[in-house]
C-alpha cells in the first residue's frame, strides 16, 4: 500500500524569544485519522510549537504545510478546516454561552440541526450555565466551553493545548472518547499533553520535545 501524504507537515521550525531558542529545527507530521501528542516538561516549547502551527506565532524559520501548501491562518479555507483550542482562547464577552456556540455554528454553516448547541452544552456539562456570559465561568468551565466549540463546527484539523487540564474524571473520559471518534472519522489531531492516560486512550503517537 502507498502511504498517504501528511495532512500537516512541519519542517525545520525554529523559534526564539529574546535571543533564547525555544524550538530548533523541529520536524513533525500528522496524517488524516491520526492523533499526535507532544510530550515534554513545562518550558520545552510545546505551546510555542502549537501556536506556530496555527499561525498565532510567526516562526523564525521553517514551514508549516497543510496538504502540501503553506498553512496561512488568514485564508478563509484554512480557517474552515483548522480548529485550534489553545489556553488563551477568547470568547465573545457580550453574548451568552448558548449564543456564542450558536454564532460559531452559523459562521461555519453548521446550523441545520436545531438542537446542535443544546447537545454540545449537555455533552460538556454546561447546560445549567447556558444563559451566562463566558467571563462568569470558572477556568474549568471555560475549558469545557472551548471543547464544546469542537462539537458545533466542521473541521478536519484539531489543535489542542493540554485539553485534559481542569477537567474532572468524567470530562477526561469524554475527551478521550471524543478524540478517538474524530480520528476514526478522518480528523488530524495535534495536541500537547502531560497525560499518559489520554495518550493511551486516544491511541495517540507520541513526540517527545527536549529542552534547548
């Protein structure tokens, strides 16, 4: 069989802050239907690598390709395909949680199912706070709201920064099942994590980053 080409391809990616190298010529790839987990101690550059992949940070050198073309986060087609849930994810501050998810669904043309938002809120245990604005949520609830966003919009690339953080046991079980279902449906998942349990449960391939 001929191996399918990577959906996400990172080659020679380097990034420094104030003259200190955080990433040095990092290579990685993620294929359709695959979950890749970045492991390593805090400060090793996991978050910086994810931010460079999705265009939130500009690398000093190297390239990030989506299906063989430069991944340009300003391209509307890329925005439709790539869903990034990072720790600094921002939400609409002047609308309720329900309205936030509904707006997100409509913006991505995913408003055909009337109960879509309600199902997402129930799945993440947020139904009781659906009428609150995001700024009133706890850090754990904000994390679950970010994950709820992955249930209301289409994508085929998912980038997650320590998605298990601030989730209880039930939330982590839901997360591992959710990631497994996405991968089975052909999604490419790249995540940073400290959880060996999540890696095992989602059948992720590990990549270990080392301190520069």
